[in-house]
C-alpha cells in the first residue's frame, strides 16, 4: 500500500505531506476540483454479506431475500415480512443487541474468580560465598496453578454489571423501535402504492366519463342542437383527463419502486400486489388520547430505551465512584518446582490477601466521577425529552386519525353526490336543457371526488399505523393493536 510522501524543508522547519500518486493502479484523487475520480476495479467490490449488483432474482445464484413468487400477489403482511427480513437496519440493531448481551455476560463474569497456570523456568547463576553448599549454575522450572478473587471493590463490579444490564435493555428496546420503524415504512409504502393505483383507476374512470360526454356533445352537434364549441370543449376535457391518467400511471410506477425498495426487492423484479377493494372504514377509537399516552409511556420502545440509558448512566456513576476507593483481593497458588539440583525441587504453596488503596491518580478519577455524574444528568434529561416527544406525537397522531376518519365519511358522501350530479348534468345536456359548461363542471367535480375517496381511504390506514407506532404497539406483523369500534355517534357520517 502506498504511503504518504513527505517533503521536509529544513530551513523553514516544515513538513509537507502529499497524497500518494496512485491507489489500486489509478490516480488517488480526482485531477481537479471540477473532475470526478475514476475508481479502480477493486473499489466497487461488495463486502462479504452484501448482495452484489450483478445478482438477479431470476438467476440460479440469487439470494433468497431477492426472490418472490411471480404468481402470488403480495399482501400487506407479505410486504412487512419481506421488509423485516431484508432491511439492513433490523440486522444492524439485532447485532448491536447481541453485542450488548455479550458485554453483559462479560461484566457478570467479573464476579467469578480467575485461574491460570503459570510455568516459568530457565538457567540461572547464583553468586554465593559457599559454592559447595548451593551450586552456582542451576536450571529451575516451576509450574503453578494460581487463583485470584476480588473480595471487595466498593461497587465497581456491581456498577459495571448494572450498567451493562441497562445497556442491554436499551439495545433491545432500540431494536424493537427499529422493527416498528421498518414496519411503519413498509406499510406506508404499501398504502401509498395502493392509493396511487386507486388514483390511476379513478383517472381511467374519468377518461371514460369524458369520452361519454364527448360522444354526447358530438351527437348534439350532428343533429344541430349544439355548436362546434361544445365539441371542442368536450375534446379538451378528454385530453386533460388523459394527461391526468398518464401522470397517475407514472406516479403509480414510482410508488411501485418505493414499495419494492421498502420490501428489499429490486424495482425491476416481477411482483404484483393484491387488489384491495374493501369498503372504506367508518370506525372510531375506543380509547381516548390520555389512555393512549399512558400506553406509550409503558410500551413505546424508544421511551423505554431512553429510560434504560438513564439508568445505565446512574450505574456508571457508582462504578466511577468505586474507582476512588480501595480494593481487597484474595489469592492462592500451588505448584511444583523442578531443578537439576534436588535441593531446589519440591511443592510450592502460597496464600495472599492484598489491599490496594489509590492515593494519587493525577485527579483523573475525580474528573471521571464528575463526568459520569454530568452524563447521568444529561441522560435523565434525554429520557424526559423522549417522554414529552412521545406524548406530543401520540396526541398529534390521535387527532390525525380522527380527522382521517371524518374525511373518509365526508369523501364517501362527496363521491355519492358528485356521481349523481354528473349523471343529472349529462341527462340535462342530452335533453337540451343543460349547457356543456355545467356538464364539464360536474365531470371535474366527479373526478376530484373519486380522487378524494381513494386518498382518504389509504390516508386513514396510514394514520392508524402511525398512531400504533407512536403508542409503541405496532406489531412485527403490521397489526395496529388498537381497539376500534363502529362509529355510531354520527360525527363521522
């Protein structure tokens, strides 16, 4: 690997370092600020475990996460399942939680004694006034089994174990929050695609309505009951509806790409989504906003993670404080000594009790304790902020769902009246008692009502999922886990 080239100017006492000329056989940087860097072949290789770009779902070596049946349309549960299986965020948070579990096990292991086998030996030369008594040249080898146990440390081990315990809780809750965020994103992409597909279908209906109205204008013109202006206005309305349908088709394809991204699939893979033609929901929450906020304080994982981090910081304060106090340890060893002189051979035994008292550590431990206390104060403040944020989000989502419920009912009424109005306007125009402007105005109102009906339906589903996530009860299967009941109050009808 190339190293930095440094030029030393002795007179000025300066050292100038320049980047290496090449890396991987190509220039190490772009040749100018306005140019791009041409990467060598090895710079774009995929790390181990990352899906290569050359892999395709149809190839025999395609990863399982990139494959989906071409004949089975995907439902909401399928999209959520694929998203959780393929999303790197869940793998990263899971690995972080497993690492925290290993750290907790490591901290718990500090309560156990340590044991080691030590073997030392080698030639030695002794200087003695009586060489006849003890040989001056000797070879001695000692093998010993040593056991050490920390009897008392004034809370260092307990603080470290408690801190690791709370860190594990925080990592697990963070993983749960990540899962819920991925589920919400997958559901949002699914609902957005369904809405875009519904809007495209509605735009196709508007095209057919415009074609019917154009035919009516042409019939009236053919029999002399309408001017060419009526036909031209009807044709203009048809062209506008066709342009809107083409735009809706483009939006549908873009939403499909986002849905594939959320599910961890490539946008060009062959898949279909089930057609959802169920009735629009007209229901209400059986819980009030206060009870939902209370549930969020109990169940929302990011709130619980913030609390665990605050408790971790408090445990770290205890651990930092104990570092300024003495430690007491107990040790023992037994072994066997071997030598070229039998007088130096034999068994060895030792039992030790030790105490270590920190007298002066350069004030570093005092400042470590002060830093731990301030970190604990900051962590408690962050936990309080997380609770306030959760309450605000639940309150906002609760009222957003109520508004979405009302919009569903209102949009249904709007579609019914707009459909009837367009039929009446078309009938009046065919009978010669209505104008083309009235007919086209009713046509536009019907097109808008169709769009509102589609959007309000899927906005309601998204609002429900958002509230479930904000409360902290959105399940990995995508279930909202909120109590709903039919709205019989008449507020949303």
